[in-house]
C-alpha cells in the first residue's frame, strides 16, 4: 500500500509541557521518507501549564492545538473532528504534554483521566484493527485507555530506567516489555508498536531517531494486513 494516511497526535510544543519536538519531527520525517501522508492533530484545550525550558519555572497557559501548530507548520486539525475512517494508522509522539495535556498521568499516575477525544480515537482505531504507535511516555496513557476499554495484555515499552511507570503500565493490565532506545517492539495481536525514545535519561539523538524510524516502519507494515 502506498501513500498511507497516518495521524500524528501532538500535545503542544516542547518536552516539558508539550510534544517532544525531536520525537515529533522524527515521526514526521520517517513518514515522509516512506511516502506516507501525515495528518497532524491535537486537542483544542488549554495546556496544563507553560514551562520555561531553561529555568523550569511555570507561568500562565497556552492552547494545545495552537502550540502544536508550531510543529505542524500550521497544517493541523482539531482532534475532535478526526475519525478513524480518515486514517490508516495513528501515532503518538511523547513529551510531558502527553502526560499533562492528553491525560493527567503526570499528576495522578495510574489513576489518570484521558482526554475523551483522545481515548475515543484510539478506541476507534483499535476496533477497526488499524495499527497504533506509542512513543516515549505515550504507552502509559495507552495502558489506561486499553484498560478502560476492557483490553488486557497489550505489550508496551517505557524503557528500563523508569520502573515506577513500568509498574503503573502493568497495573493497568498491560505488559511492559524491555526495549533499548534504538529499537521498537511490536504487539502483533493487538496491532500496537512502541519505542521508549527519551524515557531513557541521556540517549543519543541518533538512537532516538532509529527507534522511531523502526516504529514507523512497523506501523506502516501492518496497514491493510
């Protein structure tokens, strides 16, 4: 299949309060290199907060959709208006925005609530057996969505350093699988691919890119199969 249409869900712009920019760009680059069409989207909601990426201080708020548009060069949709019928696959880059803006895992951990439109689209994609990709911290959110949908045993990565988040994932009924930065792991039965990326403390940027490239390859390889 050529020219697959792959949704890329962004959560702002900047890894402390939005989408991890390198992960988002590597995802878009890998899709373009494989001649897939990326449909960027984000929820039209306020950010949890705005973080100064030098000092770590917080002040004010911004809009998740507007901030995500910085990465998408303005070519972005409100996630609430996107359905699974429009897509062949769906990928979530990481960044703390996933855990702050797409859900509140950063505050509530395994008891978090997921943005209802995010959860809806994941459930629609899963029900249609369309592949899903989760990068960095996004698998923690995915585990909550799958638990609430009554789906157990989904294999997900989070890296080998954050044992607390790994336990949280398994507490949702998912299965944490070990994975180095430069690789991805495939759960063929559930049509889910994940890679840890910047869940490791100091990975080389080239390793992060390799892992995301493999995730994109695996996701696209499942389209239509």
